[in-house]
């Protein structure tokens, strides 16, 4: 397994958010975390990144314990994060945003070529300021920045949030293209999209894993799962 989270208990102050979460991600997989808002999905990503370290439990990446490391040390090991708020540099062009995300010593031109091949819409707007892009294009740019950072594991948080349906489809295709070459842990509220992109899923509720399984189109119609998502 590339990532193993075992019995993680994570708090915000005295609020117990993750109450013993355990998940695994194999190399090359796309795994989705699903559940209502506030059940611990984003906190699980933050726990992996050591932005919110667990008070109890283990987080292992390629067998190495991450608990106790700084977030920059976690990132240096090859774990990238695309947060929900995208965090592109609005005053820089698309090309500049991509260029500064390439690690020192990396092949910048090859990285940019990969981005434009994966995201043709960004190639068409490479000289535009990121702040002038649509929400969907900004999300593609955020994914592209994670892609060129040479990460082995990419954590993507709510990529479809606030996007129009057609743009969601475009972003979904972009993530599928990325997932063909990289390992992805995805937090996504849009259940059909999550099931379309993922190989497996974990359903979280109140800081616990309720169930897990293979991601299929039938999951979106499962009454028990839908009850947890709408409760």
C-alpha cells in the first residue's frame, strides 16, 4: 500500500473529529472519500498531510510513519494537495502558475507540455491571468499545478464544488486523465462523479468509516448509502 491510515483520532481543539479512521490506498488506485459535509473527509486529508496531526493512530506512506513530520516534509516525500479553495495565483498567467509549481531541478518544459496535453483548455489560455479564468478552468489549473509537482500521491478536495454541470464533466475528465498515471485520494460530494472516477470508496459519518467497497454506478442508487449522504 502506498498510504495506510490506521485508527486515526484527530481533534480540532477539544472537538473529536476523526474517531478511529482507517483507510488504505494502493499504488495506482483512485480512492474516494464520500459522506455529508462535516463528517471528517477533509480532516482525513489534513491528517495525512500533518496539517492536523492525529493525537492517536498511524499514517504511513510507503511504509514510513508520517506522524511527527512537518507538512513540508510530507510534501517532499511525494504527496500533493489540491485544496477546495484552489489557491491559484490570480495575478499570474496560466503559464506562470504552472512554471512556478515545477520542482527545482525539474524539466520545466516537459512538465508544461504534459499539462497542456492533459488540459487543452489551459493551453488555449496560457497567457491569460489565472484570476480571469472560469471556475472550472481555475480548478483545472489547480490540478495541473499538483500534476507537475511530481507527486506520487495526489489528495484532491471537492473538485466539483460550485461548478456548473458541464464544467464538472470537464473537470472530471481532467481528474480521470491524471488518475491514469498517478495515485489519487479524492474527497467528492457529487456521488455519481466520485463513483465514476474511483476504483474504491470509503463512506464516512461522524468521524468513522461506515462502509467501504468497490466504486460502481450502483453505489449511487444504494438506499443505505444515500441515507447517510442525505441525513
